[in-house]
């Protein structure tokens, strides 16, 4: 066996296999905290952008409804009509 190792590898000592646990990280606690904070800030930023998009869509929809109401395409409901339409007759 030593002869074959010497012939193909150039030495006759066997290789030492280095096994590393895939679930361990070689970082210290401060680097781990920075990674977690960075990810959380990104998550908060995405949430904030989504909320702003919803608000803009709501504003656009309301302004569109107001424009249509001014043009007469949609009749404005009075408070009494809203209450009557919301009632369920038994």
C-alpha cells in the first residue's frame, strides 16, 4: 500500500481527512448579532414598503372614486341610504 501511495501521490503517509460539522459557523457572537440585525432591518424595510404601497393604492382608489362621483358616473350615497342598504330585512 505504501508503494502505491508513493507512486501515485508522491508520499506514503495516508491523508488525514478533515471533517467539519456543517451546522457550526466559524463566526463570533458580534458577527452573528450583526447578521441577525441586518436581516431584521431588511424585513422591516420590506414590510414598510408594502404598507406604503397599500396606502398609495388606497389613495389612488379613493381619488378615482371622487373623480367619478364629480363626473356623475357614481351617485353619492347619503348616510340614510347607507344605513338602509346595510339593514337586513327579516
